[in-house]
């Protein structure tokens, strides 16, 4: 079955002098917030600086002054953000970004980005941008317009692999594969020494991981099925440094790197532009509040012709003949 | 305003011993057929071998034994095909393909490809394929499964330019530009000597052309607005030969070439794979009825970072700040 891996994502910074999201907010609040977008909390970890919730569709991270939520599938994340604004209060919000990627199957989504922004605009004025061309990978971003200035040390990164190799897809869709086997395949023991790890293998396949250490986090979401594979890594540790390792493991046909406040993005990603991958999209801007954002999509040029994918109708959509 | 240039397309071959679509079918039938997908006939030309209708959304061509229809925007072409099958009769249909490209804004479409195929499957059994990855340019194709064998001389070609240069977009969106000026810009006098031409400039912009000569046709549809430009050429004359000219004029960030029964596709497109464009997608197959289909998408690798597109909400979707 097809599953929409592409995430919606929101990052919210609150005024620490008015509220601590870790101390002042109950788990019941987060449960309801997550339910508002039609997801559920599966488990959580907490190291005192960061609480990480593993969701039925992706992840929620909470710090004293910050929240990060990613949800995939057909969740309506904007409803959770509306719930947050209504219950925490706009006056405590210093910064808010709401981001959405182009989906594999946009028509199956309960709302499009402009619907979401109409909903958010009832509460906050913001600016809207598109990073990347409409006919390729792109990210829509809504940024709350206010007087808040970004902390240049508030860096975060996304690395997303699309159309991973047949070998990687076959391994990650192995019936009964354990979380440990997936961690080993992704070399996570190397990347995450001393991190608290909370991970989950979905049935029939799919994998999510939250990892935290002090105020650092890494979250990984694996939609491994052939022809619509999507593997996302999101972190405030430098994923550009780890990207060559992930590329080597997954051999994707295409990958994205997106960063907030990585001031050396161009130099750091230059090595990819000298390998067999080429840059399809390169976007860079600095938002009025000082946030620097970079987005790049790389593709692997093709040499050989391949057969088309044969499809059969099943339920609401198509099922890939080859893999199911 | 955004306009969806990507076309749905159907090709139907009928048994000439049972019916002539040129002689036996009235214009009123085609009028109703076109209305069924929410388009309208604007004008028509006829040279005895082929009748070409220019539509409010793209084109319809009718030969004695064949029909080709392309419709863009938010038309529901499958309804026109259903009308054809119901009124002409399945027993007269030798071959039918129904094709749909990935749209810029899939969520704005009244149906998705699987909806369309469910509707068609009530009348005809067929096989379904996807040419191209889900996260890039792709074509869905439904092919009627029957005993008919393709004529290898029945060749046709599509050339589609995406994200044309600022210069080309600016010229093609010039207020009051004439059809002649657009024909000159596209060098059509060179390509189409002795063709009967029927073309139309839409307000505020957009251009469609039908050209016929004997049983040859060329149709061009221009959606020129910056950030969502889409210019399609469809013909049974060899468009691969003309592609370098179109690329030179339009400088697209990306282009597709699709062909039916072009047995030298790989050799003929090899020159593009040696220029500054690279192949993102290369697909090739031969359908059970003998139709050979090739699809290739080429992109222009990027070197420089560009700013994101700033957007504002208007009506149901986004409006590009830069151009409107």
C-alpha cells in the first residue's frame, strides 16, 4: 500500500519568561494536541531538557522554550497548531514556522497548503514562500511576521532520501525486521553515541526513531516501499556531515537538504555537486527575522532506460504490481 | 493567476470498416463530447483527411479512423471519453489510450487518475502504467487490452518545456501580443510550411495552435506565466528533430520528450544527454499491442542559489508576488 511519507512540520518558539513548555504543560495537553491532527502518541522519552514523543505519524519534540512537530500521512497538522495557539496564547509565541513539502499524492490530502495558511492566518500574520519549482521537490513555508530575531545558533537540518535502491528498500521491507537491525543498517550506533533512543517498527513496514541527548535531537522516519520510498532525517546536529553516509547506504535517486541557520550551506554541500549527483534546485534566503534558510535538491542522472511501473487499482489508489 | 497547463490526453482508433469519424459524425456530436469535459470548441479547420478543433482548453483532432483529444486546466476528459464509448460503441473501438501527466496542483483537480480509470474500467479492460518516478515528472497511461496490433508507422511525439526563461515568459505574457508575433517567436513558419494554421491568443495570456497538412498535425499550447510555465508540443511529425530549436528559444529548466512508436528514441535523444541538460528519467516499453513508448525528462543542473518565490493568498490558491 502507498503511504505518504512527506511531512508537514511546525516549529514554535515561546517566551521562556512567560511559560516553560516542559514544566507548565501536561502530557494530556500534548495528547490532545496530537489527536487534533489525527495522530497518536506511541511513546515518549525525556532527559530534562527535551521531551520526545514518538507518534503514529512521525514525531513531537518539546523543549522549555520550543516545540517541533512533524506529521506525515494524511494528518492535518495545522489543526494541532491551531490548538496550540488557542490554548497557549498568541502573546507567548515569539516565532512560528509552518512548513509543508510537495506530497507524492497531493490529491489524497485533506487540505492543501493554501487551505492551511488561511486557517493559520486567522491567528497570525505571516509571510509565505516556496522553495523549489512547482514541478520538482519544493517546500512551502509560512513564517510568523513579528519583531522576534532569530538566534543564529538555532540551527536545524533535514536530509531526505527519495527512491532508495532496490536493495535498501528490500531490506527495510523485510518481514519481521527488528528495530536493532534497522539501526545497524542505518549506522545509527555510529552517529548517535550516548543518545537516548526511542524507536518503533510499524506493520507491515515503516520505521520511526527519536533520539535525544541534552538539547540535541535526531528523528528518522522511514517509508521504505519501492517506488514511493521516502526517508527523512531531521536534527539540530549537522546532517550535512552525515549525508554522504546516508547516501552511501540508501543510494537514493534523489535527495534534499534543507537547513535553518547553516551559514556555510553552499560550501558544505559543494562536495555533492562534484559527485555523480547534480543540483536540480538551489534556494537560499534570509527571512526578515534573521533566519537563514537553504534548500537543495540533488538528482542522479540516468543513463539506462527502465520499464514503466505496472499498476493495478486497489481501494482508493494504485497498488504497485511489482512489490505487493 | 495560476493555470494548470498539464494535459489529459486520449487517443482512440476505430474500425474504419464500421465507421468514419470524419464522414459519419456531426459537429454537434463533437460539441457535446467537448462540453462533457467542461471545455468548448472555439474554431475548427478541415482538410478532408483531418479535422482540427481548437478548444477553450487545448485541442481535438479527428481523422477517419482516429481521434486525439488533449484537455488542460481542470477539465474532466474522462467524461468525454465515456461519452464517446457510450455513443460510438465499444465494438467499433480498436485501440484506446488515456494518459495523464502529473499536475502542478494535483489537489485542485476534480479527479485523480485512479478515479478516471475506475470510470473507464466500467467500459473497457485495460492495463495501467506509470512512466517516471512519483516525485518527478511522470505520465500515467491506461491502454485498452484487446487483440488489436499497433501500426508501427503510427508515430506521435510530445515535447514539453517547463519553467521557461524569464525572457521567454515576459515576451509570451506581453499584453496585446498577436498570434503572428507568437508564431514568429516560436519559429513556426520554419517548422510548418504549407500547414493550415488555426491559433488563438487567450486573455490575459496563453496561446493555442492547431496545424494540419494531409494527415499530419501539430498542436501547441502555451501557459507562459512565470513559475508555472508549461508549453506543450504534440505532433505526428518528428518533434525530437525540432526539440533543439524549441530548447534554444525557450531555455526551459526542464523538458520532457514522449513518443509512441519512435524506434530510435535513444539514439535520437542522445545529443541532449551530451549538452548541459541531464536525464532525470528514462523509461521505455513495448505494450502488448506492439506500441513502443518512450518517456524522458531532462533537467538543467543549477549552479547558483536563487531566492525562494514569495507568495500571497488569493482566492483558492497562491498568487506569485513577482509577476502579478
